[in-house]
C-alpha cells in the first residue's frame, strides 16, 4: 500500500501522561510500549484478513455473484478503504487508544455515541474470534479426514485453537507477530505458486483485461451482493490503530502499516481472482463458480495447473490461516476489553496487565473463556461449525465493524472540521466524507443482502441482527447514565492516551 503523504510531516510532540494513563515503560501499569513495528502491525491485520481463506473459500462465491468484473470489485473496495484510511490514520496522531474505533467516534461525534460504539466494537471483535476458531476446527477436521482418513470431531480441535491462541495472547505481543508473519508468508507463497502455474500454462490468455472494464462490472446484476462479500475480505485492516499504544513511533508506524496492508490486500486479491478466472477463461470460470462444486474452484485450479500436492498444501495452510486469523482477532478483542475496563465501561479488572509480558492479561483470559463457551456450547447444541458458528458469528461481527468504519470516517471529518491541524483538505475532509458515503452504502447493502453472509433467511437473520443494535443501545444508555450521575467522569472518557496540540 502507498505511504500516506502526512508521513512526511513531523509528529506532534507527545503530551505529558494524563492522570490515569500509564507512562511509557511503566512496569505493569499499562500495555507494553514501543514493542510493535510497522511490519508487526501488517502481519496482525493481513493475517486477520486471512488471504488464503478469502481466495480459496470466499472468492468463488464472489465470482459466481459478481461475474467477470469481480477483480475490479476488489480494487475499488481497496480504493474506498484507502480513502477511509487517509483520515483514519490522520487521527492516530491525536487519539492513541486500544479501543480505537470507540475513541475516534467519541472524539469526533461525541462521547455518548462513542460509548455506544465501544460496546458494538467489543461485541463484534469478540464474536469473530471464536467463530474463526470454529472454522479452524472444521477445516482441521476435514483436512485430517481427506489426507489421513482419521475422523476427528471439529470441537476438540477448535478448543485447542482457542487455548493456543489464549496462550499466545498472554505472552508478549511480538511473539504473536512472529507467528502471524510465518503463517502469512506461507499463505501468500502457496497462492503465488498457483498463480505462476496458471500463467505458465495459459500465458497472456489468462489475463483478460475486460475484467477491469467498469461497464462490465456495472452490467452485472449481482454487483451489489458481490461488494458485500468483497468488502468483508478486508476486515481486520482497521486494527492497526488498536495497537497504537504499543507501537514504536505510532504517528508513523500506524499510517504506514495501514496503507501497506490495504494496498497489499487490494492488489493481491484483485490479481489472484483475475488469474484464477483466467485459468479457465472468464466466462467458463463464472459458470464453474455458480455450479454445485463452485467452492472448490481455487483447489481445482491448484491441482490442474500445478499438481495435487499444491491442492493438499492449500488444505493444510487453510487450517494455519484460520489459526492466524483467530489469533489476530483475539488480540484485537482483548484490547477492546482492556480499553473498556480501563475506562470503567466494563469491570475495571479487565484493565489488569501482565507485569512481565505487558499484555492485557485479564482481557485475554475473558476472551479465551468466551471462545471456549462458544465452541463447547455449539458442540453441545449440535451446531454446524462452518455454516452456523463460523458464518453466523462472522456475519454479525463484520457488519458491526462496517457500521463502526462508517461512523469513524464521519468522526474524522468532525474532529478536523474547525481545525485541520496542518493536514491537507483532501485527507481530513474530502476523503473521510467519500469514505463515509461509500461505507454507509455498503453497510445498507450488507443489511439488504445479509443472507449472502449467513446462508439463511427470515427469522434466523432477524435474530442474528438483534445483538448489534442492542449492544449499541446499551452503550448509549451507559453513557447517558454516566453523564447524568458523574459529569466529571463523562468529560474524561477517552482522554487516556490523547495527544493534544
């Protein structure tokens, strides 16, 4: 991804620690400072997006719905998120808080809406982590059966995933970054091998430039539904700001990592889908994606153009990809729990930090226990790990994050409305407003086409949507109570780790 223009400006001088905010390096008083670098952040957010799972598990559905213009859909989604990131990262210079979305909305749109967003964010991230763990159990179980013939139930494997992720979440955050880095390199490598095999076999015939013709995209009757699937493929990139308190030189690290992550994902997805479609011919690939065995399109390409060994490797690496994504979302969820505990919006014990590891220890334990409840509860109820636990929890979580992204984009505009603080007009006014409009439209499309995310209709979808407004309303009610009973505390909400001019 491109580096933001504002990275050329010197960062503002840090303010003195605010009361209640741990000074940098304070032992046991707060999250460990200065441990996360640019590429650590990139590994966190790109691993959360799980590129192999997207291209092997989601892209065939997007192709079947969006048709020949699907590669352009990935590029346009990336452009929209770059516009979002332009303003989002401008605000990281002034608001550095482990509860990023909530703190941004609070500073731009008011503390009451900010607290509502805090509850929505906490629900969204905490739903996604165990959902992906259930996906891990499903992928691991089917892979073991396919490769060895061993029949292992999904839920013990998902339980091991939750526990393993919990241990890594407790340890130093840099260890998580290393694990995610290895997983990401393997994911990218196996996909590049497939793409090389397609290009070696098909040559220029695999590169159909009509896929990037806007008229082709607009002529697709499934464009709206396709964008719902495509925008979800980027979920997790916004988590760069969650780690601002732990990053080295966050005024530069967070923007760089965010733009690198979005740029990489947009180009990698668009090119991968383009080559995948070109392997069979654009029209034929769309027909294959819409057929009964359409979900196997990527594996079919791997076996046909490289060999069975690559398809088998992909099966194994999807398991690793799911573990990496679980770890990334677990870390993000734990930091939201920590941030809300620190503010007193959830029990303050959640703000307990491991003095040795500098990790949000109490929040990690709570998130791990929640993950075990979801996995084991789903097993007891006989829920399908993929079509129910994974898809349903992720659908709710992704929609919640999309709502927060739209609110955060609008918050950036209002934060800089009276004083741009030397930032260019396009970055803190034009880009955030375009991003807000685009994300608001996509959020409405996601609501309209929620069945594409969940695979269900009617009462099931209605029940799945209810927790989101309930969480938002609960936050608004808590904020109203604090404002009424303790105005001083209300005025200090989100002041932790704010840098002022």
